[in-house]
């Protein structure tokens, strides 16, 4: 088990990628803090982990609140005496045309997606530096942090910011043994994705956009995160990993073709 006895925090783990990742981490031997603002969903994740023989606790956390974030780190240390890895996964997506986009919604998106990753790193760094044993921080960005589409001004801005934050933190963490990496998922089969897709036909259409011809399951992203949290990734830092079924390659190639056609 690649995460045996490692203490890990996963934010946004009440469902979706976070829950899928938590199950993967637990099967790899991690002791887990499940951090989410959704208490019912977070406790259900803990129950699922327990039913498989894993070890996890739930800490209700608003990742945009510094006291909450410090509290989730403190809870990990109080329970298990250390922190080995933090997966900053919590995020929200609210779309809208920029001219009509509500400023409060913009602020909330940046607070959760970008500030939340910053606060998580801040308090994880502090704890890992006390331990003097290094550690791993993983951030969830998105393929829309690399590319974009209409109506995604706040989401794309926040997820692009996560990529920049990851690179900066990798430079800060390198000399003290803290590795920081970022995952950019494409479409993942979560409740959020299903909310945006009207029916199974649209699901099939989206699947065909990917060179791999399907949408990811949450645990597939979790396996990438588990690798980055493990000692197997000991020389990996500052990396931006696209776990998107090749959709970013396809989009880049399409843009290139359109550009060449216009010349």
C-alpha cells in the first residue's frame, strides 16, 4: 500500500472527485481527514471508508475561512500526530456571461477555488515545517484552467490561478522537502457533471469529445492524486498533470488547425 500510515487531508470530499479520491487513499493505507462544508455527505464518505476497513474522521470545513482551514490541520495532528499530505480539491463552478456575472458570485468562486488552495497550503506548510519531514500538497485545477469556453470567466480565472499558485508553492517548498503538484481533470462523472448534462445522449456526446472516448470516473483522478501523495512521486514537484482523457490535446490541435487555415 503506497500510502500506508500516511496522514492525509482531502477537501471537498463529501462527493465527486473528493470522495472517489478518499476511497482510493484509504485503500492505499492512508489515515484521512475528510474536510467539507457538506456535513451529511462528508460523514457518508467516512462511513464508506469505515465499511472497507479504513480510518477517517470528518471535519466540517469552509476552505475560504482561515480558522476552519487551520482547524482541519489541527484535527489531523490531534488525531494522528502529523500531516503528510494535503489534497486541496474543494471547488465550485458557477457559469455566466461576464456582462451579467454577479460580483458576489465571482468573489465566492475565487474564495473557494483559489483562496481555499492558498489557505490549505499555508497551514499545511506550517505543520510540515514543524515536523521537518517534508510532505506533499496536491491541488485540483481543471482543463478549464488550461483552456476555456464561453461563460466560464470566474471558474477559468480561479483554476488558472491554482496552476500559478502550484508553481509558486513548488519553488517555496522545494528547499524544505514539500512537493506541490496540480491535477487538471477534464469531464468527470460526478453529480456536478450530471447537473449540466440534460440526458444520456448528451453524456455520450461529451464522451466522444475525448480521444479516449469516455468520461472519467472520480476514482481515476484519485489514483493520480494518490501517486502524487506517495513516496513514489518523490522527485515530482511543480508539475501540472492533465488527467482529461486527452481533451486538452484535442482542443490545442483544433486551435492550431484553425490558426493554420486562416493564414
